[in-house]
């Protein structure tokens, strides 16, 4: 049996008042005294909360409704969403259960054409053209577009036409029944005022009475059970929409209602109708627990929903709706399990179970766009976990298969905004992979396209919180790529815009922990750019704002390992800013706090590459901070980090981020070794790191940072060789580095950094007897031009004297 009796489809701008009035009237007509409403009506601005995918929620409500009431107007006819809802209804339900209420415009039936006459501002969506075998029943309610008084007799009479169709009763019988119900309601008002919990308790008690009362008790119990399931559904949505309520109070209320739901369900006959209603309510409850950040309760709720659906399928294995519901519940379990344990392989196994169900449905109904889209979602979830586990090639293949499905669906229906959103989502996943594998310029092009799609979606529906957050994510990740390309000014502007979007969104729902976490990430990104620009105090302010949010989230849900990691990251970033501010002792304290969390996470799952990488990063930060004050401790920290990095890089040689981290770990140890006076040892370690640097640079020739990192490694090798009086070898290394710096300087002639790097390597080549006069003269020309342009600091101006002195003392 359907969860909703009717779905009201309308354009939000002008039809909201009449939609609310019609919903209220239809729900009340023929209402038994013991029920809150006679019919359950879905109206999206009251029944639909912001969910990760907007259309699937609407689609599910349509699938769970028996009738569609279309509020027809020119605005509704032009509305993408109304057209989409009507198209879905015609495809899956048919025109005979579609009811029309005219709120504006003109409807005239043309017997000759067998259709309504149409013009450019007609009130019916194009999808209804030629879909009626004869003139359907419709009501002109345009006089009430601004709303209706609750006791307006004429409006109630019009609403009764819809209520009668939905009830399957003659209108006269329904109105007579309404009069009887009103009289009975007056007589039993005090009884009806009893709470749901009293009804439930009474029902359970009645069920245990003697045999002669059993039938009556079972009817009452079924009513209480159905009402309780509905209450769970309503409360779950209401708590997601409402802000300012204490999280612990919300959780307490939800758990108490769940307990009552379970008691009533177990006490009476578990009919398929009641069982599926309970499963639907649990799915809604799952989403609410996710928004509250309560991963443990979300997982428990998803498991309960799965058990119910499996029992339904056992009795009716061919029921397609049950199968799809089960796939949804299994995916929920995968999401909650990963959020709770961070074990990607366990979540992957669960997601594959869900996909196996959907693949069977696609095989059975290959033309179903719904199941094709479900398959695309499953493929993305599987790819996400493969990516976390380091299986990039498999992840990319899964993302591309998902993308091909979505492109096929979008090509068939180019005006469907939800499919455009799906395209942006999967393109985003591919962009992430491109970034991970070093193809940063290609990733930036992807992100620009993604942001363009999402800006259009937000412009089409500014109230859609999902699309608002998607735009934030697109900007956030585009900013990350801009940072990698050393385009920091553009990155800062991009991050600042992203922060303004997510802060505005988070302010609308303080209980939405994901949005709060997003705000903390945006603060971190701005802090990173500020720190890169040598503004440690501004960076510290941004980092501390993010830390305050994360500390609060961890306090609310200390069992969340991912939020524990977020807090670890905040400690480390604050330490970075303190170190840059000249406060090494305070920085070490912050790094140690981060290390303590990283060690705890690594102990939970020693095979988790993410936790291991974090642990290595914490060791490296502590080593950097104590190098000047405690070299033995620094060496131990760097060696710990290097051991972890070597293991990770060996596990997945294609992971360029792990290769980069390995090179950094080698170079840290090499720098410390050089500082201890062991030049040969340092040289050997730098040379070990060089092939890694070359591999990274070759993977992305346009990545400026990787090119410069390779040049820096070559410079260090050359410098040590000069000190060891091995100038022939030094010249080879320095020339290779010079070629890189010259390319960078040519590509960005206004970059002071590249010009200064050129001066440095030219001077060292001169010292290594590589045509010293020509090298020094070239260096002098560069440095003097920088001075003439006013681009040198006071310390850098002294380089001119050094170069002139070196030239003057060259042998003839």
C-alpha cells in the first residue's frame, strides 16, 4: 500500500497558499475521530527536507503516492520540476490517477482534437499534451489562489471532489460522512486529545485482554502502529528542518519514539503494509541521524530497515519495490559503516551487495531510467571506496562507467536539472582522480566546467541546499588545484567565495554537522593560502576558527573517527602557523596533540593507509619543529616518518601523493644528516630521492611545484658535490637544474622567485668552473634588472656586490 494518498505538484512562487489550503481540506474531509488526518498528502515544502539527492526523494514520494493533484497555472506549466513530476507520473502511474485544480489561466476542452486547447501561456505542462482519452475531471479553483478560509463552504465543496476521488467514494457520501465525523469528534474530543503513547499503551494492553476483545484490540493496535510509524517519519523530517534544538534532546525523543515503534510492531500482526511503512520511516530516521552526525545510531537504524525489507522479500521475492528499497538500505549501511569505522574495504563489500541487486533490476527492466540512475549511484559509491583504498585504476573505471550512464540519461532528457547535477558529481570524482595522479591542469579544466554547471543549477533553484553545497565543493576543490599550480591569489578569492556560500547555508541549520564541518574545511583552506603568503597570524586566525568547530563536533560524537582526524589536522595546521610565527615550543605542543590522535587512529586499523599517512605527517612536523633544539629527537621523528612513507609508496607505486611524501621524507633526513656534518651520507639520501622527484615531474610537466621541487633537489646535490670538490659531478646536476629553472622563468617572466632561482644556480655553476665569467655576467644582468625595477629586498641587493667581487677576482 502507498505511503501517501496523494502528491500535490505545483510551482512554489504563487501556488503555495492554495496548496496548503487544499492539503488541509482534503486531509480533514472524512477524517475518523481517532486519526490526525483522513489522507496523507505529500507537499514538497512541508514533506521534503534537504537530502543528498533532491530528485530521488521526490521520486520516492511520487512512487509512494496513489494520486497526483496538479495545481495548473502558466507558472506550473513553465516549471521544470512540475513537468518532471508529471512526466514521471504519466510513465509510472497513468493519467487516470491525475487530478487537476486550475489556479490560473484558462482550460478549454476541444472535442475535435480530443485535448485541451493550448496557447503559449497555457496552464498545463507539455507532458500532458494528448495524454487524456477524454476530458478529465478538473476543478476551477483560481478564485482561491491566494488561499482559503478553513470554513469556506464553497472551497470545501471543491476540495471534496478531490477527496472523494482519492477515497473512492461518491462526493455526497463523503460529505455526509464528514458531518457524522464532526459530530463524533465533538463528543470524543477529550478522548482524541490523548497522546500517541497512551494510544500505544492502550493498544498493547487491549491486545492482551480476553479473546472476546481481541479483534477490537488488533484494529486499535494496527491504527496505533501505523500512526507511530508516521510519527517517526514526520519527526525525522521535522528535526532535520528545524534549527536550534539541542542535539541530545532530539536524539532522546527519536530513540523513545523508536522504542514505541518497535514495541507496537512486535505486539501485533506484522502485515506487509505496516512493515514497509516501518522501513520507510526508518530510512527517513537514518537520514536524520546522519545530519546529526550520530553515525552509530544511523548504522543501527539502517540495519533494522534492512532486516525488515529482507523479511518482506522472503515472502515476496519478486517485488521490485522491495528490492529497490533493500538496495537503498544496504547503501545506507555502507555509508554509516564507513563513517563509524573508516574501513573502506568493509564499506566496499556492502556497496557491492547493493549494486548486485540494482544490476538485476536493470537487466530485468533495461529501459528504466530510475534503475539506470540507481546503478550510476552505486558505481560512484564503489569507486569512492576504491579510491580511499588506493585502487585508482579500478576507481576511475567505475567512475567512467557511471558517467557514461548519466550522459546517456542526460542526452535523453537535457532539461532535467537533476541529471545535470549527476554529471557534475561524477565529473568531480574524475577531476579528483586527475589531481591525485598529477594531471592538475586537466583537473582544473574539469573543475571550471563543474562550477559552471553548478552555478546554473543554483540559479535555477536558489532554495536547493544540495546544489548550494555542491557549488561550495566545486569551488573548494578548484581552489585546491589553483594552489597546486601556485596561483595563490586566484585560490584565495575562490576559497573566500566558497566560505561565504557554506557559512550562509550552515546558518540555516545549526544541527547539520556536515555543513558545520564544511565551514571548518573552508577556514583551513584560507589559512593555508595565508600561510603560503607568509601571513602566519592571519593563517592562525583561520585555523583556530576551524578548530573550534571541530572540537565541538568531536565533543558531540567522540566515536566518529573521521572527525577525530579532522581535529588532528587542525592541531597540525595551528602548529604550522605557530612555527611560522616564531613560537616553536607552542608549535611542538600542537603537533604532539595531533600525533596523539594519529597514533590512536593508527592503532584502530594498522592497515589503513590514510591513518598511516597521517601518522607519518605528524612525525615529520615534530621533527621540523625540534630540529634546532633537539636533533636526536628530530632524527628519530624523521626516521619514523620515512619508514611509514617507504611502506606506503611500495604498496602503491602509482599513488603520486605517496611518492611525493616519500621524497619529502628522504629530503628531511638528508637535510638533518648534512647539518650533522655527514655530507656523503646526505648526498646519498638526496640522490635516493631524485628519481622520485623526476617521476613526479614527468607525470605532470605543467605542475610548477613539482618542477621546482626537482630543481631544488638537483641544486642540493650540486651544492654538496661542490663542497666535496667533485665539481665535474656538480656541474652535471646544476646544469640539469638550470634547464628546469629557465623553463619556469620563461613561462612566468614576471615571477621574482624564478629570476632569483636563476641567479642562485648561475652563481653555483660559476663556482663549479662552468664558464664562470659568462655565468656570473648573466647572473649580474638579472639581478641588476630586478634592482632597477625595485623588486629586491635590502638583503638581496647585497648579491650585486658579491657577483661584482667574484667577477673582479676571476683569473684572466
